[in-house]
C-alpha cells in the first residue's frame, strides 16, 4: 500500500483545507517568506510535495501549505509518510528544516550563476536572496563570506594594542601583545 512502504512513495493531490499543520512545529515562516514561496510555486510549479503523516497531518511543508492557502489553491501535492513511527515523524519535522541549514554556498559559483541569470533577465527575487545580497554576489562573484579584500572604509587594527587573556577553567594567562 502506498505510504506504508518507503520504496513506493506516491504523490497524491489532496484538498488544501484537509491538511492539519503540526501544532508543535518549531519552524516559523514570516509573511515575506510565504510570499517568496508563493512566487516560487507560481514560477516553477509544485516541485516539493507536502509530507503528511497518514492522517492528514503535515510533517514537512508547512510553509508550502501556507503559500498554497495564500494562492487559494484547492489542492496540493502530498506524499504520505505513514510508515514512520510517531517519534520519527516528530524528529523529521525538525530534521527537514535543520539539515538544509547545515550546508554552505560556493560563493564563486553562486555569483556566476546569479550573474548569468541576471544577464538572461530572470527575476532574481525568485531565488530568495535580497536585492542587496544579489548585487554583492553578482558584483563580487560571490557573497563576500569567503574572503576577499576588505572594504575601503574597513578600520585597520592597531598592532601596538596589548591584549591579555585568561582561561576561565584553568586560569592560565597569556598576552596577545606583539613581540
């Protein structure tokens, strides 16, 4: 049966108003983010189904559900994960949101991709980045998080400053004083 066997996951379209958000979902979605998700769905279609628990409860896709409600969508795509235990379902609500945050960007590649999309007149707001972030990445070939030259107005460090440190556990003291 679909949903009971993880090897046979099936996308099923269900009525939007039949889905029940997980009351203890710790991930918050701002109205601005829901608008971004809505714009993404309008541009790209439904690329990620809402994951449900076998009883119309949402495990993952709370933001997509809110976007669907904003778009007044009658139905949404779902995948039933009834094969998960109750503990697994609760843990996956967290893991689905957190694991994606553990990745980083290849700043140079991201800058190149955004520059090419911009040259093709694609609406870069659909990428989720702010205008300021996009301009910084396109101009610098990346987000600026990966190094590069300091801005002109970046203060210089006074090398003559002495700094004293003490370990809070063992009380060992050392100086950052230049030699």
